C-alpha cells in the first residue's frame, strides 16, 4: 500500500504543480482586467443568456477572452514596433518614463530585466560552473551571467593569471529564486557539462535528481 501511495504521488504531484503554476500565471495576467471584461460580457449577453447566475462560466469565459485579447495585443505591438512612426513614438515614451522621478528607476530596472529574459541573442545564464562557496574547501553550482562591469574589474585585485572577473549567481536550494551574487575570477570556475534545466532540477530536488546523462 505504501509503495502504491508513493507511486501515485510521483505521478500526480508533477501534474498538480504544473497546473498550479499555469493557473497562477493566468491569474496574474487576467486579474487586472476581470471586472471590466465581466461587466462587458454581462452587458452583451443579458438579453439572450444571463451569465450573472453562472459565476463559474462567467469567470472562465472572461479569462479566456482576456488571454485572447492580450495575445492579439502583444502580436500587434510586435508588428507595429517594426514600423518607423510607431517605433519613434515608443522611443519618446521610453524617454518620458526615464525622466519621471522614482518611476524611472523602477521602469529602467524592469525594462532591462525583461529585455534580458526575452532576448533571443543573449541568454541570462550562459553556462553552469562549480565555484568555491561558502569556503575554499567546498564547491557549489553556479550560473555564469557574464563579465563583471569594467569599474569592478579595475578596482578589485587582479588574479595571478590575470583572468577576467565573472558574475556568478549562486541559487539557494530548494528555492532557486533567491541566492547570492558572486564576483569571482574565471580561473576559480570549473565549467560543468550540465544544462541549465538539469542544474535547476538538481537544486530544486536538493541533489536527488541527477543530470539526464548520468541516470
């Protein structure tokens, strides 16, 4: 019975967690528009079919409508963004946001992060490495984000081999959304033949899930 229970949990939990994340993502996207879309649907259907008494159907229909509209809106923005006139207007909006106190710092940070995440040319993390942490005798997994800024390279001591200083993110386990940001020289890093996906699975599972090629 115990083995059957564990087998059932192994099958069910990944599916449940996946759907929970999808639902959370959908809720984040649709919640700001729910009231307006629901009122609009009630208005256009009140003569033929009353959705007011069908709350579940109203919520599902509203979320689907919002997702479709957001998808079309994003595609339209991407298309118009390639046009000269619209691109000029977007640049003016960017400049305006950069000049507004307090808002400019939030806007600049979010714009840079989102551009890095969705960029096709540059990946956030380019490789998985083993790095000395939290002491010289131990090693942990690190994700290399790139080369450290020039100001840091110039001010901090050089390595004996004059290797460049890299920015390495050390994710915590089992919650890799937080961690430590290290500035360390390239000669301190050992590149590992592990994909980013396998590295995150290894961290989330606290070392239980091994990389695919080692199973």
